[in-house]
């Protein structure tokens, strides 16, 4: 009897052991949900991503610079922040600052121990000025690398190295060739000024990790695209593992802080929301003074963390607030128009909340976003006239014309009406690559990275060479033939000795 019980117990243990082994080996088992986000640039956008991960039950660490100029999302929840000390002087080039950050990350043993204790599943970082350092560092801890990219320059660089998407050319042949030459120039610049020195630092601090310029993207399969087709659709994905997450942080507006609400509600014509830099201080003051005043007037609510203002210096209808959440002032029911630089995340938030916008672009991407907002019909062209009188006229036009708000509302409906939110896409694809990390062949991009860009570039270069050779041949060869004919005719006329031939009578 005792022997039979012992045998039953052994059989039960064997069955349980087999089940546990099967579950562990199954690709459908949900892996541990944890991630580390490395952000030495684009800190605000990546802090938004870290907060989204945390909101969806993914334990998250955010690694940033200790510089006081770093601005993060206002209400990070359950996100652990690690600050690295390194030389982050703004007088340096961005590549030099990135190399300083890389060295600080590689040599910091405290951070290394923290990562080992935390044991995250993924590491998420930008491609530009991060990849050559973070990807080998991730390999040291056996983390699954995920690349985040935003902005035309960063997207071009990421898609070239990862081979996960191709550009769509809208112009003619010469426009296409110019764009490809720009891509090549961008890639060579970053490879020479950041990638190569960063790989040398990796060789110094992580001698066991072998990485070269040709294979350091070999482990990257998942790419998060931080923009949205609403803003631009100039790429053609080659894999489902290019995931659009531009509006992952978009949500319904919460009530603004009580002290700000008490001030804004007094102005019956609504509120002008402002997200501009502090250098626009004088302009915003002029705009505030030019708006209708008193209870029948309009208020200006400026979200700015760096602005300090005493009450006797500002107009009565101008209100600064450091702690109000950006989306809450954009989506505030009484907001009539947004004054913004129109960077990707700001413009997406304005589109999500259906708020018309006036753009103050600072770079090429923001100029493109401004043009896109114009084409969608929820913005007005400034014509580079940033005077208070012109802006007041534009604000009045948008406020009094229902079409701008109606167009913004339609865009908001289009964004909210998508089948699955961006936050759900993030959690799904992070889980997918973790479950299938040993079977990457199913949805991964072409194993021979960069071959697609190289093929396009080589074809266009040879076409150009052939075109130029054809033009030269078509112009030079007939001319040479005509010239040779004339020389031969002249030679025959002079008898080959420089004197005309004598004609003898017979």
C-alpha cells in the first residue's frame, strides 16, 4: 500500500514537471512585463512613452541626463528615474554630448547592478545618437532592443539601418536623386561622428561584445514610429514590426487645476492656449493686451515650466501655469485656438482634441507639420509674419469661423475611431517579440539590412551616370564627327602640306 502511494506520488510529480516544462517552452506564455527606456535626447517624448508603459502594467525605468534643462512629463506614475552625470554642455555638438552620455552609461557600475536586479525584458531607445551605444549595452544584459524614431532625419537613419521601411518619393527623378543623396549624406555624417567613436567606446568597456558598423542592428526587429499618418505618410513598411505609436499618450482632457480654472472661467469668449518657448514672452504679452478684455473678453493660458512672472508685470488676462498638463489645456472645453511650435506630439494632441492651431515652426519637420495642418484645414498661414497685429487677426478669424473647429473635430473623430489604440499596439508587440524572440523569421525585416536602400541608390546613381554619359555622347560624338570631317576636307584641299593643291589643265 505504501509502495503504491509512493508510485502515485512520483507519477503525479512527473506529470506536473512535464506540464511546467511545456508551459515554460511555449511561445504563448506571457513574458515578464518590464522595460528600461534610455533617453539622452527627446526626454519629454520618451517620458510620455515610459508613462504609457507603466499605465499598461509594464514596470519601467527611465534613464536620463541629470542636467537641470531636462523636461519630463508632469505626472509620471510608477516610473523609476535614474539620472546619469556626464558633461552635457549645450555648447557641444549633439554627437559629442551623445558620446559623453554613452561613456557614462557603459562605465556606471551602479546602473549596471540596478539593471541586473530589475531584469527588464526590453530596452527602448531612440536610434539617432543612441543606437551604437545602447544596442551593445542591451546585449550585455540579454535585453530585447526596441528602437524608437521620430522626425524625418531620425526616421531616414533608422529605416536605412534597420531595413524595415522604404521612403516614398513624390517628386520626379531629380527630386528622388536629391533625396537619396541627402539620405547618404546623413548616414555618413552620423556613422563618422557618432557610430564609429561609440563602437570604439563599446570595445573599451565591453570587450566581450562584438559589434561592427555592418551588424550592430542585427538584433533589432521591433521599431516604434513616434509619428502618425495624419502628419506624414512618406514611408512604405516592409514588416509589421514597424509599429505606429504616435498618439499613444493621447487621452481625454482632465479638469485644469482649480486655481487656473477659477481665472479662466471669468472670460466668456474662451481661452487662447500657448505652448511656445519663453523667448516669445513679449509677443504673447502684446497678444494678450490686444484681445478683448474684461469678463466679455478672452484669456491666454501659457503652459511653461521655465517662466517666472510677478503679477504686476503681466496683462490681467494672461495666466502662466507650470503644473497644468499640456493635454488638459489643449483639450480644455473653452480653448479656442492653440499657439504652438507644432512639433509632432503637440500637433497630434491638438488634432486628437479637435483644437485649431497656429504654428510657429523652428525646423524643417515643424514646417512640414505646419503645412500639413493647413492642408487639413484646422490652421491658418502666418506668412512668416509673427507680429501681434497679424496673429490677433488670425486668432479672430479662427474664433469667428466655424469651419476650422469643424475640420479639427473631423480629424479628432478619425484618430479616435481607429480599431485599436496605439497603447494597445505597444503592449501587444512588446509581448509578441518577447514570446517569439527565438523565431524572429516570421515577421522580421529582410536579414540583409540596408540592401534595399543600397539597391535604390545604386540604381539611381547608374541611371544618372548613364543619362550624363548619354548627353555627353550625344553632344560630343556628332560634334567630333563634324569637326573631324572638316579637318579631313581641309587637309585634302591643302594637299596635306599647308598649301593649296595646284590644278593643271589637260
